[in-house]
C-alpha cells in the first residue's frame, strides 16, 4: 500500500470511530508509486514514439502522457535524454540451472535474475531446456523463485536438453505427453521446442508440430545438422505452420543449410516463408550468429521478426554478451531503434500469445526499461570472432519489474545520500 493510501485509510478509521460517515471523494491530486519523467517513450504496440512521462501505481502502468504531475509520487526518475520502453522480452534463453547435465538442470544454464535486469530484460523464454518429464522441477527450482518472469518452450524430448544421446532418442519424443504437460503448466508453458537432432528423419519436427497443434501453441525449431542436409525450404514452406519459429536464423553450422547461399544471395523461400507467417528468431548463442549471414540478408531487405540471445554460459562470455549487445548489433546493421525495440518487446509477446506483455498500455503490468543510446566507437563480435565496428550502443540505465526498481545503473531513482 502506498503512503498516501495508508494515511487516507487511517484518517477514515479515526473519523469512523468518531461516528462520522465517510463518503470517498475524488482525490484532488493523483498519487503514484513511480513516475519516469521526460524520457523518450518507444511503445510500438501503442504507436508511441516521443517524449512522454510514465506513471506506475500498485505494480501497474496507470498513465503514459505528457506532463504527469509527479509532486506526490513516492519515486521520481528524471529520464530526459534517455529512452523508455516496455521491459524487454528475450525469446530464447536457457535458465534451467542446476547440478545436472548440460542445459537441463545443468551448469551451462544460467540463473535468470543475475543476467536479465542488467540488460533491461524482464521476461525470458527458456526454449527447450526442460521437457515434460522435468518441467515441474524447473518450475519449483527456478521459475517460482525468480523475479524475472520465466516462460517455457517444452522440449519435444521428455528429458529436455541433457545433451548427447538423450537428445537423439526418438522414443522419448512424445507429442501427447508434451501437450498434456503444456496444458498442466499453461501458466508458464508457451511453446514447444525441437533442437539438436542430428538424424536424417523429419520425425522430431513432426512430433513437435503435433504437440504444438494438440496444445495450441507455437513450435520453435533449432534445425540441428545432418549430412546430407535436410531441406530448409521443406521445413519453412511445408512442415511449419504460420506462427511457428525458426531460431538461429543467421547461423551456419555444418549440416544446416544457411539462409544466405555461397553466391551471397538470400534463399528466395526465406522471404516467402516469412510472408506466410513463419517467424524468424535471432537466437545468437555461442555458435549461431554470423555477420556474413546477417549483413547480406539485411541488405537484401530481410529483417528478423524477433531478437534474442540464446543465453547460456557459452554465449554470454563470447560474442553474444547480453540482450542489449545483440540489439545494438542490429541497430548498427541498419534496423532503426523503433524496429529493434518492437522485435524485442511487442513482437515476441505476440509470437508467444501473451498480449498482456511487451507494451505500456494503461493497466498493463509495470515492466519497464530505461536506456541510454551511447554514441562512440564500438566493436561487435560474432561467433567466429569476426568483428563489425559500429557507432551506437544501448546501455541499460534502469529496469522496473512489476512496478519495482530492480536495476539502476547510476542511481537515478535514488536520493542523494546526505539529503
Ligand atoms: Zn538455445
């Protein structure tokens, strides 16, 4: 409860004790828990792109407008010269951290809160670290204990990403049991993941799509790798439904056909697939983002639908680093800031069928990011350690989750220590 409401209730009790009947009157001045003043708001869902104040009360956005009166607000953040956006949604992460193996309850998955808020991220989508057999453990161990909102794509493999032979086991790819678990945990499960399979069969993709159809949720494909390669065109034009997702869009690993061929041309079916509703996700990772793919593809007019990190210990200490570094790469490759923010907020929210997320509408949960856009000389590195130089870099100043400040780089929400 805010101080103002507390005082109002106390006064009411005293007057009630004296036999005075209280008729609640319209309060003359609004009271807010937090007001972010003077920033440049980018909220693609609501077509807002300009100077606005943002007011928060009881964990919700209550107003986005010019010149909000902040005189009675508990906390006022001065954000002029900075960008204010919805909390960032990272569509592709691995957060099932534990002492098991690989990314399923494993040491390569990272505990969410340590790596999200510093980059303005308030929602992560763990794609495939868990399957129907261990999503319950993931929920009690990580999801329920994290301040970051953690959503889940269930691996079509029942044991999730335990690595090695576990992920090649066709007998553990059960569409029906995956769909049952998706419905049981529908508060957190928003999709199905197919990944890392290295055989010549379409079976894993088909079981994934079957599970997605049964549970009415999208499927994300990490297309693995096999020689001779499976047809990327068949995957994109025939196997996937509109709304399904290809991740690692700008990767080129052995056994997976890249979207830009050796002649430097974007495969024509890539844009056709995007036009029929297939979603292209970045999923940068430790091995799945190359400038030699991304730059020619973007020069030929192809933009990814969603920007994401594929966060795990292997990617965060390599060229990927964090969500803002990946977003900054796309900014320097020619996407404008509005497109970059949309691909990291409202677009992923739509892809995972969570229209309550990724925007600053009145009544929405108050997940907010405040950024500086630094100008200077910066280097960006891909997964083969090749570098692209750029002049723009996003830096997270402040992150708000559920109305509470959870990260503040320069103390812009704090009082001076001796005042
Ligand atoms: Zn991944």
